[in-house]
C-alpha cells in the first residue's frame, strides 16, 4: 500500500475580512499534485478571496499557509510565483504591445552565451510549449489581438514555463465559447498527467463534472464540504452551495401587477447576447438569473443606453424607442443600479448627498446654481427612508460599509423617479443584515408601482424576490419561470445550460 | 483527436498566422509609410528643385538632424516607459554652453575630458529628472516642464556670471573639428548619431533590460507583479536621456561654434515630433529606434525642402505641430481599424 | 465634503502663509514694493494674462485633462489682432475675430480629445507648436505696434479713481463667474464627478464628451481674451508674445492645490497662488532679476508644489504604518 501523497498546498484556519465583510471564516483546504480540484460556490462565497491569497495578492488575517509541506508567509505575487504557484485571473495580466513569446518569458528571457536575448530559442520554446498543449497559437502573435481565451492560454503557457506545481484558474470559462472550453480542458487534462495540481474555480457544474477529480464547496466564506466528484450529483452540490434557509430573506410583499411598461423584442448584440425577448409590468419584479458572463449585464447596458444593440426593438409604454445614451434612458424613466458600485455607481470621494443628487442635478438647482438646502433635504429623506447609517449626509461615501454604499446608489436612482428600475447584483458584497434591508426596499418599491428587473447570481435572492424569472445562458434565454414554477434546481439547470 | 477538430485547428492556425501577419504588418507599416512619405517629399521637391536630389544635400539633411536624432534616441527610452521628457532642449542648451565655456577657459585641455564633462553634466541633470519622477512620484509632464525652465534658468545664471556668448574663435579647433571631420567620407556627426542609434536599438532589442522597458510601458502593473524594478528602470531611462542630451550638447557646441544661453530652445518640440512621427506610442510599450530615425529624417527633409523651395522657415514650427497631431490621429485610426478587423474576423471564425 | 474641506483649508492656509512671507520679503528687498503704484498697478497687470488663463485651466485639470496650448494661442490671437488692425479693420471687429480664432482653436483641441479620444497632453503639445507656428507664419518676424490709445487703455490704463488696471476688472468678473460655475453650479459638480470617476459620471447621465469640449472651447476663448489684453498692454502684436506662459499657468493651478490627476482642487487656492506667483514675479523684477531666472524660480515652484505634498504624504504613511505594525495581531 502506497503512502497517501503530501498535499502541495495546505491551508488551515484561513480568515480574511474586507471592510466589515468576512470573506473567509476559518477555512481549511488541501490540494494534491496531479489532481484537478474544483472550487464551487456562489458569488461572495469566498472563492476569489482564496485565489488572491494563493496568488500572494492578499494576506490572510489569520491561519496557516503551507506550500510543499513548508509553512510559508506569502507576501507577494513574485514570491508565490517563485514557489511554483501560477494563477490565471479572470482578466489576464499581459503586455498588450508584446508578442506571446515575450509575454511568457518577460523578465526571464533565454539568453545566448553573449548575454543577448536569444529570440530564436525563445520562439522555439514557446512554440513547443504551445504545441505540447495542442494549441494553434503562434509565438509571434502580438497579444493585443488575442481573444480572452487565447490570452488565458498564454498565461497557462507562462505557468508551464515557470515549472509551476500549482495552477489556479479563476473562472476561466466565464468568457469562453464552448469550443474554447473544450480546448482548455484538454490542456488541463494534460497538465494533470504531468503532476501539476490544478485548482479550478467555477460556477459551472457541468464543467466540474467534466474535468474535476474532487470538489470543494464554499458558502458564505465557509468550507462546506470536500468530496470526490464521482460521489456527488448536481442536486447535492447545489444544495450545499445554496443551502441557507430561504426564510432568512425578507418575504416579498404582494404588489399589484399592472400593465406592460417595458417590452424587449429579439434584442441582439452579436457575440454577446441573441434574441432576448421579455415583458416587464408595473409592480413586477422580473428576476434575470444566470451565471457570470451569461449576458445579463450586457442586456441592462443596452437598456440603459451605454451600449447599442445591433438588432431588436425596445418598447416603452407602448411606444418604440431608441436609447442612445444614459441621458436618454433617464428621460425615458429607466434607471440602472450598476454591478460595480465603486467604479460605476458612486463617486467615492463625494459625500452621500452629492452622490444621491448626481443624477438629478437639474432638480436641485435653480438657474444652474445648486441649492444645497434642497440637496440636503432630498438626501436626508432618502437617507432615513432607506435607513442609511452614517454620521450625516455630508459624510464621504468611502467611509460607509458596503451595504450603506449600496443604499446610497439606490437612493440616487430612486431620486430620478424612474418607472423602470434595473438592479444589477444589488446585494453583492454586503452583509446579511443589509441584504435583508435592501430586499425590503425592493419589495416596497414594487408595491409602489415600480417595474423592476433584478439581475442576480444569487439563487435564493432571485427566488425570494421575483415574480417571474428569466434565465440566460451564453446570451440566450434558456428558461422562463413563474414564481411558483421556479425552484433552485430548475433555475440552476437552465443557468448551466443543461436540459431539464 | 478527430479529423473534424483537427481541421478546425488547422483553420485556426491559419487564421492565427494571418492575424499575426496583419498586426505585424501594421507595426511595419509605420516604417514603410515613413519611407514612402520620404520618397514623396523627395520626388515632389526634387522635380521643382533638382539640387535637392544631390548627395551633398542629402548629407546636409543628415547633418542637420544628427544632433536631433541623438536626443530623440534618449527621448524614446523615456517615452517607452510611459513618460515624457520635456526638458531635453534645456539640457542640450546648458551642456552646450558649459562645454564650450570649459574649452574656452582651458584651451589646452584634453578633448576627451571636455566631452566627458558635457556628458556627465547631462547625466546628472537626467538623474535629477529621474529622481523627481520615479521616487518623488511627480508626473513626468509636471516634472520635466519644471526642469525645462529650471535648467534654462541655470544656463542663464551661468552665462550672466561668466560670458554672454562664446564664439567659434574662442574654442580650440580640435573641438570644432568634431563636427567637421569625416571618416571614410562621412561626417563624424552622422557617424556618431548612427552609432548611438545602433547601440541603443540593439540594447532595446537584444538585452533583457531593454525588453523590460517595453514591459513597463505596456502594462506597468503587470510589470510590477512579475518583479520588474519599475522605478529603477524609469530612473535609468531619464538618466540615459540626460546623458544623450549631454553628448548632443557637446556636439552642438562643436557644430555651431557660437553658443549662448538660448541654445536649443524649443528643441523638445522637434524631438517629440520625431518620436511621435516615428511610431513610438505616447503611452509607451511600443516603438523602434529605426522608426524614430526615419521620423527625424522625414522632419529634416521637410525643413530642408522648405529651405530649398524658399518657403519661409516660419512654417517649420507649425509643421512640427501638425506632424505631432497628424501622427497621433493616424495612430488612433489605425488602432481602431485593426481592432475592428480583428473583431470581424473573429466573428466569422 | 467636510474632510475634503479641512484638507483644502490647510493647503490654503499654507498658501496664505507663503503669500505673507512673499510680501514681507518683497518689502525688505525693495523700497518700491509696497508703493501703491506697484501693488495696485505693476503687479496685477503683469500677472493678468496668466491669471485669467488659469481660470479655465483649473476647470480643465479638475476634469482630468490639460491644455498646454494656451500661451501659443495667446500669441496667435495677438498676431491675428495686430494683422487685422494693420489691414484696416475696425478695432472692435478685429477683437471679435481674434476671439473667434480662440473659439475655433479651442474647438480643435476639444474635438481631438473627445471625438478621437486622444490624450490631451499630446494633443495640446501638438497644438502648442501648431498655434505658435501659425503665429509666425502670419506675422513673420515683424511686429504690429501702432494701436489706438482707446485700445491700449484696456491693458495699460487704469480704472478712473483707482490705480488698478482695467484688466483687473475683467479678472474680477471672470473670477466671480468661474467660482459660481465651479463651486456653486451643477456644471461644477459634473466637473468634479468627471475628474473623480469618469465612468460613474457617465453612468449618472452626464455627457462627459460635451462637457470636455465646452471646457476646451472656453480655454480657447479665454486665451484669446488674454491675447487681446496682452497686445493692448504692450501695445505690440508679435508672434513670440507670451512664450513660456503655459508654465506659469500650470504652476499657478497646481500650486493652488489642484490635483494634476483631476477631481480635486478649488479656485480659492488658485487665486491665492496667482497672488503668490504675482508677488514672486514682481519682487524678482524689482531686484532686476531677469526673466530666465524668474522662469527658473517658477519651474522649481511647479515641481515643489507636487513633490512637497507627495513627500509629506509618504512621511505620514510611514508613521501610520509604524504605528500599525506595533499593534498588529499575531497569527494563529
């Protein structure tokens, strides 16, 4: 009987906090050489945080990290790399102006005996690497023109040339077509043969079954279970991923659902989404479910005038409209609470009041001059209505917790008096208490007659809040459910592209 | 592997190679384009004024841009890292004056010593720029705009405390000879510029540190993450720029003989024009010395053409401005076109 | 905003201190410094063009861009003015055309930056050369100098009853307008939003391109106005008018506490900085220090105005870090 192999990575009791939100709580984890290990969990479960810790980007608040059996204090990405840990982030960090070969070897160019860069050797080695991975890329290709899939392959080639012992892939398939995914998996299998340990972070369960040996489920920053993939099935995994009590969330009030306010017909943006059609009624909460990269935010951006669709129609209150800019969208009564509240939703150096009034500057000014009293009044009203906890409306928003920040963004858009409110991951990165409050607010708004589109990757949220659920998978609508029809399993199945 | 997916793979490889060729071509297009522009100018002007086409005239053009070319090489190093050095004109001016003064005051002195002095002064000034930008974290525009005027002020102080002007008769003929001697029939100025261009071009292509410069400009954060010492590289780039300006200043004094405190005022415009026209991306990360040399030659040819056609030299500065804007606009269009082509090809694939 | 305000106030307090020091040094170095002629006339008129160009420059830098072509545009409009006057056009018409040139030039800058998404630094370096070059093309190495007294009174003459130049009145009016716009109007709020987070501003329905275009046009028109004042003051239209002024304008704005990366700064600081630089220029002139050395002083001031706060911040971070490390929790 052979001895059990030593884990190449061992984590014990890892905890990490970000501004009041506990991303990881005392997590244990082990990764063995020659295995493909899937890490699954919903958004906010802590997967990305774990990856960043392994990459040396974040340092854990508590816990022990062991690499190759030795206790290590991972302090920087360079150190992680030196230890043989290669991480491919969702957005690859490459040099767009240089070619593939240089991207792989930057900083460690092969040199000839005179100390000069040995270009021939470099191109040859990279070509060999790529060929060994069965990839049809040429080492001479400038990275600028590469697709996300190809850039990932470059990152993997880099990892290989670094003799990485551990390869971490963070949601690698989010932006890939099914064909590109196939290619990626072929490479992963090869690497496994070579004894590399592969950590594969993903939402997509069909992929997990395809490629992984073992899987670990995280939920709310906690390690739930680790088991061989062969011993699990989809329903079990989903139950572990989602498992919190639905009753924790605020029960939805009964809103009167009225006439159709927004109708989308065959909306298409080639390469992004296709033939998306749905109706939205007054007082209705329409859940838009799906995995990251399914195209939901892209649909919202078109509705809000940031991007333009190539074909299809948008009808508002019975009239066909063209939405060319956010300004226009706002004139039509559409409001959009974006996914990324730091980059898109808020001006972090502004006060609560300034953020709340940013979209209604005309309303709070007379003859062009701002009326600070009116600003404060409006800000104060929303602040109390939405229970924003702060030291006053003049406080800078970067001092607030995630939940309160989100409430500020909500206030900003509510102040525009919209008829259609699009919420994109409204409770991402905020704690349970604030989540419940936000849900209460959303429910309230529906009762008052707002038509709401709720984009969310969190199943319980969608199921608890939505009157109807539309599921997108790779840009197409794969499922439509009424509130009674929608179950976690059904929605997940549609979201992962599986047939029911 | 089934035949079907093999077929797909081959198709992909072909399209890959095709795309690589397309993008590779685009970067070569700049150099080809400059050659074409050069040819056009030569033809159109040559038709009207035949003496434009003489070898003598061509030599004149190269002589007129030799010093500019040396400074442009240094500027290229800085711009590659996503910075800019606006103080080059002042650095050339001060080193020209100081070197000439040095030769005037110590006429028996070793030529080499004088040259080293000029270069050393330039190096120090460049290092100051580097310190302010790299370690003081002052944006390059602000820092070098400030040193542009600070260094110019220094020349002035120096000149008002010593002499307002140094004439050709004040300096040893061996110094002036630097600019007039010929080796194998080619003026030394041109040879020096060529040698520097070749050395730096080689460095940028064949040495790891040179390649790291490109990395720093292309994606500073990624460069940091893989352990490239970004701050030191930027500091070195500014120092090198200063050093080359020092050498250029020494040669300036030799070439023009008469030197005062206003030398090389406004040179930075011509240098930036040469760099931008030469295809170096103002955001860093790409560009070749060859392109910059061609850019300098094109500008020099334009100036010469203006001269020969008796067009007022007053058009020159406007021309530099138009060249800078034109080059940047052209680059924007090319980038857009390339991206659109790649995107449409990918949709079909 | 409160924390921001307190930060700004401390920078402005420093500026007031600097101003006072400058005044004291000035009065010590020269007996003429404190004369009413100097303080009310010589000092203000010398800094006037820089002062008024600093106003739109403040807005542009807060919005995250820069315009280095202002001095060249001043030269160009001055030359256009001179040429038209020489050719017999009535003064008011010539001034009108000059302002129009400023508008068109600003439009060029603005379109290149907004429509083609080109970096304003490179674009305005290019237009810096282009406009100055065109000025030389228009007038060559001549100068136009026989301007009517009514015109020269604008820059040269004083407001009756005071010793202040007429141009100071223009400056005051402009300051009031700009302060109203930047600090009290909704466009000012938009500017700060754009400078702090362009994307969030866009997502809030702000038309970022249009705002920036307007800013560049404004900068162009004001540069033209400065050209008119400059020409009137020196009673001379020359292509090399105001060479190097862009340094002063940028220095004044940065010294005034405006962050070069955008999103932060106030006109109060800029106005104080205008006075400081005015005093510096004036004092150096009174002790017969030449323009080139004045430039040196300003160049150093420019660098220090950014370097200083950077170093101060680093020291602050080092102190805080040392405190944190001392009290950090041990690992499990």
